[in-house]
């Protein structure tokens, strides 16, 4: 049975700036797309393709804390660098992903990679926040750099395109990311006329974002930058590219636990939030210049 579409959303009207290097459209959370409806995902920011121009100043987001969840950054155009207070660092280029587990608490910063910043050019990325269940909120911070060549790949028949499996299972093929709850994250590149069918568990909250192009999903057309929310009914998603397209398909088993959030801290109770602030202010998250 096909997974029914609940609603197709257009791109938010106005972008916002995160630091001075990320010009993002925030798709959720909002009053309609509540945490319960998109869990285990907490946030989706989309930096639609934008040329910041060449600069000797390195644009980005300076040092800031996180606790209780994971950040996932997917690069489509441009290059993003990362440093954190556990000593991890890396650069992701188009097609790559960085998956950071904040867990018990971390400081990090993200910014345009230096050589890319100097020359400028189109910059396009997605950042997701993925919740952690209560039992894993205090897990040790970790960092997974996932390059394009490390992903699971499914080449579609008839020159239809390719599915890059970042996390989870696409029709029996597995992605490399380690996750704490069941999550699927697929970077799908379709040539015009390309078609695929994905089986997604009925219980998963499921979302599709059209990064570029135009597609028809389960009989309904979605244009560039549209966002499809599926109902938790049915398992099959059929997608056909009406033109060359790039889409992001994500799904996950909801985490049915209380959420207490303030800024970069996502816990289960207000008391745990207070502890997070105390730990950050006392330097427990480490040091990062």
C-alpha cells in the first residue's frame, strides 16, 4: 500500500541567517509541524543554493554548545569545515555528510572551508537535528565524517539515477551512519524520467524535500524546494523525476518521550535543562577556540 501524503508545503517565505555563513529556510519546527509529527527529527534548515561571493573573512557559526541530540550536515554545493571540543575536525565537500553526536555535551563551530571562502561560489546544504532517546542523552560525544564514496549506493535501472544511502536501509541496501534509533536518510539523484520505489515502515514519520528539480511522488507533483509530509499509513513511496532532480528522503521511528528544549540543549525535563546550562557555564563541555 502506498504511503499517503498528508500535505505538501512550499518553501518558507523568508530565509534567516545562522551566523554569517548559513542563509537558511527553516522548514520545522513550527506551529503546524510539531515535534511529535516529525520526531525523531527536531529541526530542518535548508541553505538553498546561494553565492556568498569571495571573501578573506571565513563565514560561518562561531563556537557554540549542544547537548542531548545529533546534528547532521549534508553538503550539496560548497565546502563546510568543522571543529569541536573533543578534538575532532573535518571538511565535507559536495556529496559528503558530517554527523555529530552532541550527547553529554560538546562545543563546536562550523564555517565555510577556507579555500572555498576565498574563491566563493554556490553554497547549498541541509542541516538536521536528530533527537536522542532519554537512555542515550548522556552518551559520549562523537563525530562521523561520511564521504560520498563511503555511502551505500543503488544505481537505478535505465539510467534513472542513483540513491546514496547515508543512514538506514533502502530496499535491502544499508547506509554507513550509526544511529541510536531507526532512521533512514537517502540522498537521491534522479535523471529526468527516472523512477524509484522505496519501502518505508508504516510507523515512521516520513519527509521528502526537493532540493532541485521537480518530482511526482505517489501521484502528486512537488516542485523545487517543496516539502512533502507523509501520513503514517502505508509503506510504499514511488517517485518519478519530471526533470533532473535531487531529493532528500528522511524517515524515522518517533521517540515518544517528553522534550524539554532551550536553544542548543534538548533534554527530557526542565531540571535536566538547568543541569545542561550549569555544565556549559562551568566549562564541562571542554574548550574550543
